[in-house]
C-alpha cells in the first residue's frame, strides 16, 4: 500500500509570542516540532508534503536541508485547514493510494501509533478515518459527534459547538487517513459557513457521510501523543512528557539514570547497557553512547556525539560533533568540539578544543590519536593533530601538530622570588 503524508505547518502560532521563529520550528531537545512529525512518518510513506505559510521561507529551508523525501507547498492566503490540504490536490491528481494528514505541532505522536492507525483504516476498508481521543478537559478541541449507533457522524469545532456538544469529551486528534481517490473531490466542495469563515478539514467527515462513504474513528488511548503546541507553556509541558518517556525507555533497556528529575535525554540518542547518567546532565540532538560509560554530573552533549564503550565524560563537560573512542576519559570542566579522540586518551580538567575561528567563521577539527595524554588547562587550537602516545604538559597551548610519543610544553619557566611576601608586608 502506497502512503503519502500531508503535514500542516502553515499556521502563525500567535500564542508562541515569537517574531522570528515559526511555531513548527521551535525545538524540543535540539529538534524542531516539525522534525519530530517528519521523522515519525518517513519510514513508511513514499513522499511528504509540508504545507507552509507563515515564515514560509524559513520552514522551506529547514525541510530542504534535512529531509530529501519531503517537499513544501505554499498556502497563501491561509483560509483554513481544509484549504491547506487542497494545496496538494494538483500534485495528487492521479494518485490512487492513501493520504495521511497530520499537524506539524504534535511532536509526541509515535510512529507505532501511526502504523496502528493505518492498519485500523485498512482493516475497516475505510474511505476516511479520523483519529480521536478522550480528554477530561476538551476545551479548544473539535468534538467527535457520533450517531445513535455510535458510528461517526461529524466533527464540530469548539467555536461552532453548542453547550451539549461542548460537554463531549471525545475530541478530534487532528490526524486523518484518506482513500485519496474517494475523498479528493471533497476539497473542491468545502464551504465556509462557520464562525471562522474558513474551509475546515473536519467538514470532510460530514461530506463523506453524505456521499455514503465508509467513515470511521480510531480512538487513541494515550492522549498525550496528540498534545498540540500553541504556547511556550505547551512547549515546556510537551518537553517534560517526551523526556519522561525517553528516560523510561533507557532505564528499561539497562541504563542507570541516577536522577530522572534533573536529567534530559533526546529520543534520538542511543545508549548502551550499564551506562550511568549522573544528575543534571542534558543530552540533545542525535548521539550514540556505548556500554559501561559514565556521563556527568552536569554534562552537556549537544548532538552529533559518538561515545564508545567504557568512556567517562566528567563534571561540567560539554561535547559537540565529536567521537570519543573506548576507554577514554574526558576530565571535568572541558570542552570537546569537532574532535576525534582515540582509545585510552586522558583529557585533563579544563581542556578546550578551540575549534572556531571567529574571523573566518570556520570550524576546524582536533584529532587525538590513541594513548594521548593532555594536561589540565590546555588549549588545542584546531586544526591540529596529536599523534599516538604524545603528551601535552599542563597549561599547553597547542597550535601545530605533535609527533608520536613526544612531549609538548608551552609554559614559561617557573620563577620563584624568595621572601617576596615578607617584603610586601614590611613596606
């Protein structure tokens, strides 16, 4: 079965109170809201259409830079969710497969959930299936209206609902599965007779009923998965929900999280068994951490980090776009960026890989081969390579390559002035 995805990402997100960042590009642990949605469908769809509008160029640039299987489609003017989906009609004029519609601001939805949703749609031989869920407080969500026989009748938006309908706790989750050849003509027949004067995507439900099509609803058990981001408060809450889910996964798989309340780990990080993550550690982006490692406390992995087995990343260490090979120790208060560390390397406290030239704006690489030892408070000015077995004395400033098994020292000779303190006191 061929499936294409349509992701609604054109909204302004007024309540985010941001002048520079479109809502769907706000981030959770180093990845955008839109990125989570795209990642959750990319493994089973043949093509992704992202509907853009507000800050369209920024969203388009993000999609082009990160997702080769996705294309953006501009919605202008923005006349509602039904109008947004209609923007893909010219691209799918002869398409006979299934279309999955999602919102770009629901990062908590899981790939397994979407697969189950599509399986339900297929098993029911459905022409149109909407995902719903149950909320104790359904405010601001469209209500699921069912027939007397409990079949799906329609969806009523909050602003158009009467008091009886507002009391309904089953709500629209904003995810649809369509037999495209049966449903596509609905998008040329939607009306704007509603409180917003917009073309509602939800109206395709009643349209399908009028056409005697097979219309169904799939109830999502975990309502957290369709938690929408409309404000910074929502963003913080979604981040907590996602982090709790991530930490539980790691602990179930054999990772020790000493203090889950102060630890943050992205879902795109892999962690091997018997690794210990100490308190106040923040791991964002995509990373791979091996077995029997010790990370933290107060460590920060910024993405693009590979940590092999039996590695220690100590207190207040920051690592970015680097590989740390097995049995290596990175001492506290250090920064490792754009670097490659070999096996059995020891990084003394306060070491910095100076990877960025602020004049050229170029980032360069530091390479430390196996068995290298770096003394405390050293600066490695990239691009630089320290060959196997070499040692760098404490306080070293290394600006050129260091040969194997040699010692590099850049400190000035020590000078001791006898009785200097007594002389100062006696003045």
